[in-house]
């Protein structure tokens, strides 16, 4: 199967995030045991999002590393485990690798869709040896 970074590299839809992880020198982390849950914006999300803001953050290596870490959570969170938690309460807070929180909630018809901050999960439960990747439709910028 490979690591979460291997999975993202081979998908063809997460090249920008994969390159960002390499640029932020975080490949070794995502090849380690984990487990990790990555909320990975697809390339189209990056291209259609605030490109100027993304480029601005990329110029500052420390801020860029925080941005990348904001998409990664320690632990393995499948959609079924997230939905179970959301049935018990209105939202779920997950601490990211940069120490800031992501807020997950149910949305849509029958509350069957999961939102991560303002992003929607596009495809879920892409399983790697050291975690899970969920693709999202928006770049997440830390507060």
C-alpha cells in the first residue's frame, strides 16, 4: 500500500499538496508510522482557490509549513468514525499538526456529508499503511 505521501503522490489529483509537503520538508514525517489523517485539497481546489494568498504564504517557509501542517491530524479518522462522533454532538474538533483546530460537522441531505471548516470532503477513506487521506475541495488556511 505505502504511506500517505505515497498514496497522494500516485493519485494524480494531489500533486500540488504533495509538492507542498516536499517543499515544507515534511516527507519524512508522513512516511513515519503515524497514523495520520490528511485532509488533502485536490489540485483543482488549489487552482480555483485564493491562489495569491497561497503564493504569499509559500514565500514564508515557516508560515508555509504551518499551512501544510494544518491539513494533517495525528490519528486515523475514517468517515464512519467521524460520523459516529458527529451523531453524539454537533461538531468535532481535531487538533492539527500545527496545534490549531479543524472543525468538522455534518451537512447536506440527511446530514450525510462532512465539512471540514468550510471545505467539503470530495472522496474519503483513501487508506494507506500509516493513515487515511480524505480529499477536500478547498485549501484550509489556519486562523
